[in-house]
């Protein structure tokens, strides 16, 4: 990281913010959490909600949505969450 990095994602386009949060969700799902264990989808959604709440303090629109006026998740996050949900529903072997 460098001092000139945009840590609050203020000056990035919406698509770049979405990809950054999407990679964060996948990073968490692959076991890169506090105790190095895979976490559930509900916890990941809570973590992303916390990030968005923090970014809202700096007037950054919700990157989970394709259009800030919509109340539904964007297509990228719908796809990521559906893959995680389907993986969680697999029986334990």
C-alpha cells in the first residue's frame, strides 16, 4: 500500500468498488478469516454490510448495488452469494 492509495474507495468507479468488495467476500469464504476458518454466507453478508456502513460515513454510495436508487443487490453480488449458498448446501463428506 502507498500513501496515495484510495483506501476509502471514494475516487474509484462503481465497477471497481464492486469488484473490490466481491474479492473481499471470496477471500473470506476461502478461509481467510480471523481464525483461518471458512465462514458462512450470513457472516460474510454482515461483514460486507459493515464495510458499506463505514464507507457511507465518507459519502460513498453502496457498492453492492448496481444503481444506488435500487433496494436490491447488484448482479455481481447475487452471483457470488448464489455460488457460496450452493457450496454451503453440499453435504459434508
